[in-house]
C-alpha cells in the first residue's frame, strides 16, 4: 500500500487538525524547535507530524509499540523534509529501545510520548539531555499514571501536559475510539460473528465502557469484571452482568482486557476457559493477559490467520489475538480518523503551549489547559456544522447567584 495515499485520506478527514496546521503555516509557533516523538506510526500520526513541521519544527519519530508501525506510512514519513523516522513493524525489544535512543540522539526540545517509555528512558539512562527539554506531552492513561507517580516520587525532570486527561481526548478517544477500533481489530483477526456471544470486558473505565457499549450493539451478552466498586456499580446500572474473572472465565467466548493493569487473565483462568475462547487486549502493553504463562502451558502454538495464534492446551485450544498487544492497532488501523483528529489537535496545541510557556512551567504533570480543550470542541462542532446556544447575560448571572431560589 501507499502510505502517502493513507496520509492524504486521513488529513482530508482530520478537519480540526487541518485548521490548526493552516494557522501553524502562517504563524510558525514552533520555529527552530526539535520535537522527539514516540507514537503509533500510522496515517493519523503522520498528519500530526506534518502539522508540527508546518509550524516550523524538525521532528524525529519512532513507534511506541513494537508491533503497531505501518511500514508504508513510516516510508512516506522518511520522504518528508525535516522528519527522521526510525519506526518499523515487528521490532525486537532491543531494536525498539535503539529506536527510542535514536530519537533522543536528535536532541529534542519537546517530547511527545504514548505510554511514557521515551520519557522513562530519559530519566533512567539519558538524564544529561533532560536539561534541554522544555516539556513533554503524554497521550495515554497509563503514561499519565506513570508520570504522576514520577512526580509524586519527586523525580520528574521537566513539565508534562497530560493530553490524555483533556475532555476532548479521553471522553472520545478512549471511549468511542477504543469502542469501535477494538472490534475492528477483532473482526479482522477472527472473522467471527459477535451476536449471541458472551463477551467479557475487564475494566469498566473509559476504554472498557466503549468496548462494552459496542459489544451490546453487536448483540453480545456482555460481562464486566472490575476492581473498583463504583465503576462495577455503574456497569450494573448500565445493564451489564458483573462478576469476578474467576467466574467469567468459565463462561466467556471472547475476553477483552482494558485495565492498564497486569495479570488480569492468568494461568488459573486459562485452565477454566472453554475450548475456542478468544483473548484480546485493548489496554496496556502486553501484560494484561499473561502470555508467558499461556506459552508455558501450551503443547503447541501456531499462527492460523494474521494476528490469531492458537494455543493447544491438550484438552482445549485457546486463541490469542495480536500477541496480547493492542488488538486495535496491531490488527487494525487503531482509532478511526475523526477521533484521532481531536486527540492530535490536543497534541498540537499542547506542544504550542509548551513552546510559548516553558519558562512558567514547573516539573509537574499539568492537565491540558481548559481553554485549549474547549477550543478543540468548538472547532470540532464548527467542522460538523453544529451550532449551540449561548448563555444570555441574565442566565449567566442566575447560574452564579446564590441568592436566587424558589
Ligand atoms: P481507566 O483508568 O479509565 O480504566 C481502567 C479501569 O480498569 C478502572 O476502572 C480500574 O478500576 C479497572 N481495573 C484495574 N485493574 C483491574 C483488574 N485487575 N480487573 C478488572 N478491572 C481492573 O483507564 P482507560 O482510559 O479506560 O484506559 C485503560 C487502558 O487502555 C490504559 O492502559 C490506557 O493507556 C489504554 N488505552 C488504550 C487505547 C487503545 O487504543 N487501545 C486507547 C486509550 C487508552
Ligand atoms: N504505548 C502503549 C500505550 C497504549 S497506546 C502500548 O502500546 O501499549 C494507547 C493510545 O494509542 C491511546 O491513548 C490512543 O490515543 C492512541 N491511538 C489509538 N489509535 C491510534 C491511531 N490510529 N494512531 C495513533 N495513536 C492511536
């Protein structure tokens, strides 16, 4: 496939980001800056890279997951002026870290990360370059959690904007993006019918809700597992069955993890699962399903279709998708274009914000500034041709006046 065509199609439908790119072309807010990125290298990410370059930046990029790079898009990016791309699909762990190091050799002023591997590498092994870094932005829940822990431990070396925590990110990307793209990845890997199946979703956070909502729409019987009592209760009231993974493992046909945690599905669950059960992860790295244990238990393992691996446990066969890594990005194109439009509009604005405000920022994790978050929503509504009402002066006064009553 031609990566250039994919990028063109994505850009045509990323109308918020395109608007920001046009402004960046005129104002050049990133002139003279070097940006080092670790994101899933595919067409929507390429559109973000081109936006940053339009703003005057030089960019070095690699993947944030060894299996999610689309090589044709990486090739197309290599042909762009002012872009160095080190990503390739199917990297070993060593190659993955070599590529992250190559991004740091480029001496970036600003970092864009997804999962915090690149930022962690700076703190672990490349502290010398931390001094020149003005700030970073982080794309995903797990990355933000890791960075908040670093801040709490007093070890964070530069400011970070938690792009994940923007309303126009997690409410749409994590929920509707993961909701749709996880199923897209599962369809492509399995060609299975979902109607009537028992689908177990581990984690009822923003991603889990999206996955469960779409499973219901496809006609599945949905079971949720949780460790948080409030989220479990929300799942109950949303109409889903809630049980422990020990119970769910006996009845599920398809298991999907979206917790950001490790060892959510382990040996004891593999032992109680039905023959033919399908396992997929849409959450975090490759630790939610304990793949190592599954490999040890299996007499034989073989790839039956792209991204579908059969494990023969003797009395039954289990099927793991995408090596237990993000099924939506390994076995599909990740989130749909229109949702990444908002996520990456936030990234572009976060980078501009760091460039303009670096001196004022401390070594903390900041929320995305709300005015920028709302700007993304405003532009998105405009591009959809949707108008909304405005508060009258009297209404604004009424809402803020504690004297008003019956
Ligand atoms: P979240 O914090 O909103 O939700 C996670 C939920 O998992 C929480 O409700 C938590 O209580 C629950 N949980 C934790 N441990 C559990 C366990 N052992 N069993 C059952 N439930 C458990 O986070 P989120 O925004 O939904 O993100 C979840 C993960 O997905 C993160 O790792 C995030 O980085 C990742 N993510 C992936 C994609 C993607 O494209 N696949 C998109 C966005 C986020
Ligand atoms: N790097 C880790 C962390 C999870 S990635 C890992 O690979 O396991 C989850 C993030 O991927 C989400 O926050 C989402 O914004 C991003 N994402 C989803 N679809 C994408 C796409 N099509 N292109 C680029 N990023 C995408």
